[in-house]
């Protein structure tokens, strides 16, 4: 199906080539251009790159981004009740972990420094832990986020400035005065994360690895089998990342069927990570958005009964005749 996307010029537009099986965990990759590597966290780099990408004349770009797709899919595997409660009630595990890691009585989302700590907990601890990382690497990543040295004893007044004061002073008041102290603290946080907070999830991870080492193969909820030499984190990540991509790909294919059946003027362009990017005619914008939501919220759970948590997408709409930035 996706072989139709080539690097050939057609009506002045460049179509990307998609390589579906070049990563160990069976997620997608792409080239010419490599959508997967367009910067996101660096706003200046992102805007520079995305300003080069335009829709057809009289159209607008639309990006539909699955919300926490891999976290949702992981819950369909491990069925951890704590995780499922977070997902069903809209709880904020990243806020909770930031409060635990950085000794906050209550994280204030209206405060930019506290939001930085939440992002640090999300990207420097929670997601890396889900993907098989461990506390020492997490400590290095978090140190970069909060602006403190990765070695040695910390000085007063260093790093991110919080309402509570500079981060080194705040952590020192809780007994964390050096990088070694911080690493030991993260070790205890990790033990609590898997031993108390997400205990069922941890048991599933252990079981998946043990089964793979015994049989040399694993099976995804979508029916695909994976095998071969894999590290521990690859064994854990492959069923989650592979199944998440199958959800995105099935959405992509279903949208294409509907688009062709109903003769839309809008077109699918491609996907980047957990997002689908479309070139949309303004008259069809509302229909496109409603159809995407229907496929994700209703169609996918109807064909795959193992989906036990609500899937959703966030849809960003860009200007008519404008680039892929706001």
C-alpha cells in the first residue's frame, strides 16, 4: 500500500519514501524527507524546517497526533490497574513523578519553572523507564533539564530557579547536595516506581522477557510475530511500539479508503511518529476532523477488542496556503 509514496516529482511536489521495517521494534521510518527527524523540541529549528513544507495551492496542512499512543497500547498489554486509572480519569503521572523526584508539595502548572520540572520528569524519567532505561541514565538526563553539573558536589544558587529558590538549594534542603546524592535518590524513586506504583506493569515486563528468552519469539496483539536477537529493552518495546504503529497505519489506511470512496479533494501526505499529516481542502476540514476522530475512537476499538483504554487524537490545523508552522 505505502509503496505508492515515492521520491518522484509529481505536479511539482515531492512524495516521501516510507521504509516500514528498518527499525528493530517495527515502528516506521521515512526518507526524502525524513519526517521522523524534523525537530520538535527546538522551536527555532522546528520552525525553520517546517517553513519549507507547504500544502497544495488553496489547501491547508492538518496534523492528527495520537495522544500518548504507546502508553495506551502498553496498558492493553500489561493491564496495570494504576496505569489504567491514570488513562481513564485523565490523571497526570508526569506531575506526580515531578513532585516525587523534586520534592514538591504541589506542582503549579501556571509556573514555568514547575512546568520544566514536569517535562523533565516526563522525558527524563517516566518515558525512559517505560522503554527500559534505568536510574543512572535518568539522573544524567534530569541534571541537564534542571541545569546542574553531572558530577561532583553542587554549589548554592545553581540551576533552574524555582519559586522555592534555586534548584540546588531546594534539593539540598532535602539532603540532595551532589550528583551522587541525586543518583542514589533516583535509584529509590525507580524502586518505588516499579515496586509500588506500577507493580503489575513491572511483572508483565519480566514475564515478556522470560518468555522471549525461553521461546525466542513474541507475538503482538495485532497478530504479528517478532523474533531474533534482542536486548532486554527491545523485547519490552517491540510489542508496544509495533502495535502502536499498527494502530496508526490502520487509521491511515482506513482514511485513505474513505477518502477515495467519497472522492475527497483532500489527500494524505504521510506520518511522523504518532501523527498523520494531511493536505486538506478547507471545504472538507470539518469532515476530515470528524472522520479521523471516528476512526480512532470508534472504528479501531470495534475491530480490535483488545483495546481496553480510550484512544484519542489531537488535531492541529494550519493556515490555508501556509507552511507547517503556526
